[in-house]
């Protein structure tokens, strides 16, 4: 059937208006119906939520690397009612359940597909429990798919540990501050965190060696300072001053070979002392994951290498 597109009315040469409710195209001048039974390409139902709109869309064209089939496979519903709300008889319901089971078996047939499905599911679970953004989830899925495409042997490795290593690498690429310990504490029992972290660290080194430049990323000190300030509910003035001190002292090799969490905690503690804020080393160390001795040593190194001159504004001096 050939479709003829008309831009103006053939009678009065006026513009046309789409009547999506009645499925017609009418003239704005004389009201003549130029076309009827037009196709509706909009969503199947109305919704105010963007997420619901994307779910109700007829064809979004979106794919997701976090799903085994990229999110383009049709799923057979396991409901007991049809599209009109009528109840389906027991025989048809049983048949639909069998079709759904066979569809899942066909989608994941080989051992490689099953392993890919399990690890991508574990990656999605970790990102959800750690409240990580969607770009981290997609990056982690792409990293594992690139690992799987190179036929690198991951069979026999713990699913949780290899998933945590992939998520940790994705966090470094997306400039999201998360440690392996923090990631695994959300998905593992407390007694298994130490062993799982050690295993995930070994897997991460394997990923970095196999994928080469994919693993490289530079996270600035500002990210660590902002993270600690948010977790300790520090005053904004303290955070700004600690960021300024870090910017002034970045040319010296203070952070070489040292944990960035300890350096960031030292900057935050020095700024709090200079502004007269009551922040305890114990509170900062518990959040940063370092000892109080580490914070004191980092503070001594910073204060030894630099002389700090702080000029307070009148508004800050009154406070």
C-alpha cells in the first residue's frame, strides 16, 4: 500500500492538523478530512514518569550491555490473565509456562553464555547495592565483554570476586571513588570480606595486564576530599579550604607511594583546624579507612614541606 504525504489542503491550501485521538488528518481552514486511520507511533499508554514512558514505548531502540542479550529479546509473560483482563484457563497457562522455560533455555544454551549471564547479573546486583550510576554499570559490562571476546580464561573464578574487580575497574574509569573493600562489603558477609578482597585484587591485576590501556585511569585528589567531606558532613568552608590547599601543594611529590585516602584525610583535618572546626582524627580515620597515626604523619609531611598563610575574609573571621 503506497502512502501519499500531503502538506497542505488541496481545497483551500491551508495547513493540516493531526487529530491523534480519532486517527485523522484534517484541514485547519475548511475542516475537510485529508486522511484517516493514520498510524500511531507514540507510547501505548500515558505516564508522567520518564522511566515508565520508556517502558511503554512501542520501539525505543535502546540496548544495554548489562544484559546478556543486550535487552532486545522478547520475553513470554507468566501471567494468568490475557491483555483484556480475562482469566486464562489452566491448560493455556501451563503451556505458556513451558514456553517461557524453553525460551530461557534457548537464550542461554552454551556454558559460555551461562557464565556471561551469571557475571553480568552479579555486576548489576553489585552496582544496585552500591548505588552506582548507570554509566558505571554499562562500563563494567563492556569491560567484561571485552575480556570474554579475547577468550581470556575466567572459568573457575569466583563470580562475586571477578564481578567486583570489573566494577572496581569501571569505577576508576568513570571517576567514581569506590574501593574493593567498600564494594565487597555490600554483597558479602563480614567474615568473607577480607578473603574476597584479596581474591578480587588478584583478578583486578589480571584484568589490568590483559586489557592494557583499558585499565588506566587517573582520579584527582579533589574526588577523595569531596567524598570524605560528604561522608563526614563537613562544613562547606572546610571542604573548599582543603581543596585549595591540595591545589597549592600538588606540585610536590607528597602523595607518591602513599594511599590517597590518608592524604585526603590529612588535607581535610588541616583545613578544619585552621577554620576552628571540631573534627576528630578518629572520625576522619574511620571514614577514610586509615589509622590516626597515618593522618598525623601525612599532616607532618604537608606542614613540613609548606608554610601556610591563611587570610580570612571578614565574614569568616566573625564566625
